[in-house]
């Protein structure tokens, strides 16, 4: 596995760990009101198929909990790709005592836990916290400073708690990326449901909420923050082979690492006359919702030119888990790629209003 750092070659030989719970079980809900909300909603805060038993028989579901049922806690992580560096961030933990975030298996991301972001501390109305790796490490023998890579982590936590007496968040997700490499570089995402789910067998359900993520580049561009509104709808009556699912990722915004809204600038590079990032659609497919609550499908975006032609922009996938005694929420991650850019966004959506 070889990835090239901007102005520095790095050959890494780190082994990914397997098994275990990637989230600290004592993680505390910090997604609401824990930062200084200097922005507005949508802005920054600047201060597969199954065998019928929920067992995946396709490779679409990310690795993690094996053969889960609807009653199990489930965790998932980005699939390891030793060539690109995807999936190397394989476990995380949050320390509520000092509001720090620890990420395993990434080189040159500091010798101490990630701290709350300085320029951007949270995203999308304070729902999602931002953490950053320290900029320098020090040789203990000489005291020499060693530059570290510009890693950022997004952490999302459900507003709901489990009902089994453990008092832990129903769902969580984390995304870690960097803009330090010429290619995408090392990083990863993790998402989890604590406890089980009761999936409805009939009727339809609507989920709404927000996302926050990181946009990186495959040609040496810098890291950026992203936000969006997310809607997911589930039709439990049909298809015969798994529920029908659709949805939309809209109101997409892009911010630089200082928190400046650069949506218009980015949109102009996509197509002439564009001022917004195109909405993305969850593709309606059969069999995307498994009995366990795992939910995996395709997502695409497109835009219409001035002369009326429809142009495909991004393609990718969403990976999610339905959670709650009444299937109250969904946690997940979408990954959308277009040319040399990639938007990795984490979301938590709820039945009813996301307040």
C-alpha cells in the first residue's frame, strides 16, 4: 500500500484491527448545544440482500458485526482498501471529561487525542462536533518538532438514548479524513446502532434530519467541510423482497477549514451558471433493507444545463442502520464521488421533526 503525501512520500505498513466495538461505550451525547453555535442551520459553528435471517449474502454491507439480527447492536466501518487508504481509521473513542476524540490506526495525526476544532467547532446548527489532530508532535530525545497531517473528525450522536437501562446513545457515527495526500489518503468512517430495532411490516415512514461531512480530493486539493438536509422514506408494504426506500440529500453547502462558505465557488466548477451543489437522490431498489435493519443502496446526483440537458454529476452509495423500538431513527454515511472530489457525509434522521 502506498500513498503520496503532498511534497512527501509515505509508505505505511499499518495493520487494521478486527472485531470489537469501535465506539467507546461511555460516549456522551455532545451533538446538541455542546459547542458555540456561531452559525445557522446548514452552516458552520465558527468559535444488500439477505438470506431471510438478516445475514448479508452480498458484499455491499460494510464490515463489522457479523450475521446480526434485529435485536443486536450493530457497528459498521468503511471497507479497508490498502491501495487508497480507505478504512484505516478503524476505531474511535470520545472522552466527555475533556471533550477529546481518539482515532486509531492513522499515521502522523499527533501523539495526543484530537481536540475540538478551533475555527470550526461544530456543523449544521451544532448537531455535529468537529475535532482536529494536533499540528505538531515532538521527538522525545531531541525535542525537535515534527509536522503532522491536517486530519479532521466529524462526530454525530443521536438525541435518543437506549431503553434497556444502559443510557447510551441509540446511534453514533464518526468520519475521519485529511487533505494531506495527493490522492485521497488514509481515513475512514464508522457508524453504529446500540440495541435493536422493531421494523414495521406495513405502511410507510418518513425520516428527516441533517448531515455533516468532509470533502477531500484525489488530485491534491485541500480538505473541506460539507453539510446538507437529509430525507429518507421507507415503504414497508413493498417490494416483496425488502422494503422500498427513497430519499434526497439537499441544501448542500461547502465550507473551507476556516468556516467560510465556498458553496458558490465550488458549484461554479461543476457546471456553468450553477450556484448550488446538485441535490442527490437515493436510488429506489429492491432488497436494500435487511431484516437486521442494515440499509445499503446507491445514491446519485445530477444537474440540468441551461439548454435543458440532464448531466450526471456524482455516483456513490449510502450505508445505514435503522434503530429504535419503533424504528424511530436511521444513522448512516453516504459517499459521493465526482471526478477528483469525494463527499463523505454522516447523518442521523428521525421520524417526525428533527429538533
